[in-house]
């Protein structure tokens, strides 16, 4: 893993699960590990949450990068009723395509 770039702005506290990710990839062929918070969260009328991430916010040329692995962590309420959570990727070029 390459050396982490210097950060110019104050940082949010790094959650423990992120440190575990950094430690787990130290032995792998990984150049960068990045942690993103959603820049927008919207709720549609059918109780669907849409989380939007700006992957170009680092100033890197993200069009030349490939994401090999992504981990999404969700904290849900511990209610008694059962819930189903579905995760989709929305193509930025055509937002009608969900994968």
C-alpha cells in the first residue's frame, strides 16, 4: 500500500472497522484504501433510501481507477420485526439501470 496522502482539513474520527480494513489489506496487493461518507442521503416515497457518494472528491483521476472491493456498513434498529435490505448500484450514465 502506498503512503497515505496528507490531509489538509480536520478529520472525522476514524471508526474501528476502518482500521480493521487497513490492517487486513496490508498483506494484499492494494495501492489505496479510501473511506467515503455519503454526500447525500434521500428517501423516496416507497421507503427506499438513496445514498450518493462522490468518489472523485479526493482529487484523483477516478476515471483511471478501478474499485476492486467495496464494503457497505449499515446500522439498523434492533426492532422485533424482520426487515429485508436490498443493495443496488445505480449507473451514473443512466440512472434507470440498477444492478
